[in-house]
C-alpha cells in the first residue's frame, strides 16, 4: 500500500481563515484577548492578513477598542495606513467607534509613546487576562420564568396546525433565541456570556414608574387564574386583562417582576464593570405600559396594553439614576426602535413633571364623578427632565381610515442643539417606497447627533423587532 505523500504535511492552523476570511489573530483582536494575540504572533501569525472587506487585525482592534492588542500588533510591524475597501484606516475606525485609547495608540510615533498610552498592568497569565477582559465582554441575561408567561392555551413549541390564532406575543419569541436550538447558543455568539438569573424587582423600584393600584390589579388578576396542572397534555388557563387584547396566566405577574429584575441585573453588571454591554432576553415586553398600565397620557384614545405589562426599560433606567448616582451615572438615554411608538415609556417620562390628572370615581351612591389631582413620579430629583433623553423611531400613520397603533408619536420638531438638555424626540415614519433609506437617514442626521450632544452615562436600547414581519 502506497503511503499518501501529503500524510505528513503540516497544516498551518495559525493563519487558517474562516468563511469571513478571519484568521485566529483577527478573532483574538476583535474579542480583546491580548495573551492570545501575543502567542499567535510568537507562532508566526501574519499581521498583514486581510479578511472580508480588506479588514486587517489592526482594523478589528480599532473597531473593538482593544488597545493592548493594538500595541502588540504595532510592535510586530502592523501597517497603520492599511485601508479597507471603504478606504478607512484603523485610525478612522477608532474615531468612528469612539475608542480614544486606541486612537492615541495609533497616533503615537515611538514605541515608548505607544506603551505609555495603555495601562502598565499587562496580563501575563490566563487568570490575569480573564480579569482584564471582564469589562470588554458582552452578556445575555435571561430568566426561565419568562417561559411561564403563557398567552395561548397550548404550551410552546406550538404544533404546526395552530396557525394564525396564536397571538404575536408568545413563548416562541424566546424559543428561537434561547430554546434547545436557539440562535444565541450558536457559534456566532460563542464569545457572549449567557447568564440565567432569578431576581425579583423590588416594589420600591416598580413604584418609581408605575401606580400601586395598577400593580395590585395586575397581581390580583393573575392570582384569580388557576395554576397550571403538571400533567402531560394539559393546557394552561389564560384570561384577557381588563377586556383588552392582552392575555395573562397565573404566572404572568411573577414573570413580569422577574423580567424587570433581569434588566436591573444588567444595569448592575455594566455599572460594576462586570460586562461591557448586556442584552436582556425577557418577556412580557414593556414599552407600551404607562404609569397606569394602559397609556392615556400619550394615547388618550387607546384601550390596549399592547401585550406590555411592566415597563422594564423605564424601571431599570430609574434604578440606575438612583442606585449609581454616586458612581457617575447621572444622564441616561433610552432609544426605542420598533414599528410601534413607545408611548408607555414616553408617558412615564412625562410623569416626572408635576401634572394634573383627571380620574373618574364610581360608587353605589352616584354613577360617576370626575376629580382632578396633582401627581408627580420623579426618578431622583427636580432636574430629572434635563438628565433623561428618550428617542423613539417608529411607524406613524393617520388618515381617514384611522391611525396606526397606538396613534401617538407624531414627529417632533427638530431644534438646534436637540437632545443636549434631555427631553423627548419622536420620529414617526410613514410608509414610503424609500422607507429604508429614510430610516437610516434619521439615524445619521438626528438620532446619533442628539445622543452625541446629550452624552449619556448609560444608554438603554428598547429593541423592537415587529418590523421584521
């Protein structure tokens, strides 16, 4: 039997690339692993190798903010002037993504200057590197209680025959993310830390944004529904909340409080330096939930919860302004993108101002009496309005046939220095054959400049994916 001539041929795994043209050096630089970068360079990895779009490892350092990795590449002869297919150098990318330390490293001429631009404590062991990259790693937070919030009698995954009777807000939203074959468990997100947490949002934190009577009504409504029976094939009992369009079950109130607790945990991890960013995969959603549940401040004609029960992002933003005010968290921004206006979040932010609200009282002795009272729900102090910025970009349409839910969020007039002193910015997008380009233009010309002028200490993104359908 003849031996294969290539049997003993060595495979150069150091510079093996993936479908994107990335070598191990590219990946190590993008995820900020300086010890791994050092070992790859010692093994002879090519610092000039380019991936898709002519991105070099130094370009990826600039995009990810990996200053230590950039220093190692420059010491190994990486080209600072290398350009991508868009003619961008690493310095251009560092400036575009706001990584000042990497920018200073790339501008430094001599080796001594380069070394002086990064902290002196270099990770020399795996344990030290793990500590050094703790603040550069993103995480996904979730709570399995979110699956217990059932809006349809049949448990997830749904059989194929059910069809369109399933409400759009259901357990499948988490199943596709974190189920047995969820996309977040895939190789693409292998570097992202997955954290299961079980944290209840305290009542005091809920009361900063929601009315106690509403919270009690929600809890009582869920407690009246029989608990599910742990028998194979049995269905979960559901009910409609306040004769609206939002279904709840026995575990909905607990799932809502846990969902808010997950977002508060994300605030803790980011503010304490344990994570750079955090993605919260929770339900039920919250951006239509106002101080009293159904929003009558921004959308007076609305009679729908919009599947939202507790406003998770507002609860967490108010929590951050309170708990971390002595750690430098003063200005918080909330960006809401969805096909529907985040009317509940806007209503909560409007409620930080003293306002006179009307209520109807009923009793056995008289049919209905209208009363007015002054209310105010400050997050921290009298200057909340200057330290909170809310931006919502959404679909907006009013015509003779009615309005697009929830009927609020008309585009606000653009002002000079918009966003510098906080406030509310609404961008209502009407259906148009060039909607995609107009949507991107609003981000470039209005949303991002406003965020830059406001300069938040903490940024919340209320991410809606309804537009995908």
